[in-house]
């Protein structure tokens, strides 16, 4: 019998808690069992491995981040494409920020473990690019951006900017130098839109 949705949530919540404070190699099934309250037998039968638990965690976190980002889809009266892009950038940054301890450990583990690196890339780079691609395609359809725009390349470019902001925070950049996030987002979004907006 598979784990109930409630049990799955307990296991994934526990995994995030453990991943944020321990190296992946140091986490045992016993740790997950004690933290989640779900039996080791049931966890193994459902997930089969730690890597599968990590993949499930990333899938769930990505779904939550995507839902938060897509909630900004509707443009309010009087708002512009620039307003929308800035809101989307802020939402994605905030969703990443909520996960900084987990992301920091995940990034560190990615440098040692190619499998984790592949999961990290799939979840936070590929899927993030898809979010921006979807956003730009929808704006292309209503005539806000150029018809000839390579939306995938444009999405990858803007995501690389956001990723650099997130990575700076993961690596403790705010402790070294305070960044005026509002100014950075506004200026980057403006520069980006100057290149893609329909004239």
C-alpha cells in the first residue's frame, strides 16, 4: 500500500528539514523515520531511495514556486508589461529566499554529487526557464513583445540574472554587501524589456 498524501507530506517536510541542516550523505533512513513519524518500511516501499525522496521534494517545491509565480498572471488595470515582469521576478526571488538553507545545502551537495547536480539543474534552472518562457509566449500572443523574439533564449537570459541574485544570497552575499534589490530588479527588467518589447 502506498503512503497516504498526509504521510508523503510528513516525509517530504522532514526531508527538507534534514537536508537544510545535514549533508545528504549523512542522512539515514532512521533520521527520516524519526523526524516524520512514518515507518522505515513504508518509506522504502514508497520512495525506494534517498535520491527519490530528494527528487520528490524538488518536484513539490517547484510546483509550489510555479503556482506562486503563475498567480501573478493577470495584469491589473493600469499595469504594464514592466510591472508584470517585476512582480514575477520578485515572486520567484521570494520563493527562492524562503528556501535558502535548503538551496544552500543542495547547491553544496550538487558540487560533490552529479546526480544531485542534475536534479538541481532540472528543478531550478530548466523549470524556471520554462516559467519565463510561458510568460513571454503569452505576452507574445497578445502583441506585447516582438513576434520574432526567441522566447526561450530571452527567458534563459532573464533567469540567469535572477539566479545570480539567488546564488549571491545562498553564498552569504548580503552579509558582505547590501544589494538594493528594488533598484536592481527595476533596472534589469527595464533593460530586458527594451530588447524584447514590440516597438
